[in-house]
């Protein structure tokens, strides 16, 4: 039986200790590192040469946060798969972690069963999304021809809007950047949602990431 090597990056020691204890119940998993922030974890990889298969990554941490650390791993150690493990369930945080390269997104209140399923799915298949994120994926068209037609149907200003929607800007701030009224931006949003068959901003960002529109 292959053992999945896991690292936990979280500044809450009691919580990371509880997660480690939870994982130790299952012989499939071996926690090889716990770090309190991204900088400490990167040091462990680069200097101590640890090589985890899966990282459970908190989002809000001092020194180097989860988004920054996940982006660094994607750029320098793409073979390491990150699962966001956080209290944050807001759209902005989900988008930031997915863009940075997270392969899954779990809330810390999840059951052990969900945690185990996420680790094994990410390790074996690459990605795991709970219902919270899956709802954003349900209506994204995946057939290559349909995607191509969808993208070709987008106007230049709509593409510009999509790129800005993949940032942390609010819709009002996007309107300011594009020198348009919030009402016009609402129109772009509704038009893009219909053309791409997505239901939310997270769904739009996932489509953009997958099809390199961001």
C-alpha cells in the first residue's frame, strides 16, 4: 500500500496537531512536516529537502500566507499538490487560492471522511472540489468545440472584463478601471455568464483559468 506523504501548514498549533492526530489514525497517510507559515514550509522543502505529496494549506498566516505559498509551489514545485484548508468560505478567498494553484478547497469544519477523500482524490486524480466549489463547475462547458465557440463569441471588452473579474477587484472597482458605469459592468457580467453558461463569479474564474483567459 502506497503511503501518501502529507505536510500541514497552519499557524494554529492546536488545530494542526488535531489534524495530524486525525490523519495518524489511517495508515495510508504519513505527516512528514508541520509548519506555522509559508516561509517556514518553503525552507523545509528547499533546505531540509522534505518531499510531501499533498499539502494542507491554511490561507491566513503571518509572514507568508497560503495564497503566496501556493503560488510559489505552483511556480517552483508543481508536483506538490495543495489543498486549501481554511475557515474562509468567501468568494474572494476561493478565487485567490484556485488561481494560485490549489487543487482542492476544504473548510476546517469538514469531517474526517471528507478530508481523507480529498487527500486521496487529489493525490490520485489531481483535483477535489466540495459541493461549495462544485456548484460553480456544474454548468461550465467542457467540450473543446463548444469552449472555442464560447470564447470566439466574446467581445474584446467582455474579455477585458473577465480578466479583471479574475482579480480581487469588486465589480464597482472594475467599472472604474474600465471607465464604465456599474450598470454597464452588470450588463457585461450577465452577458458573459450567459455566453459561458456559468452561474457565479467563481464559476467564471474557473472557466478563465481552465481556458487561459485570465
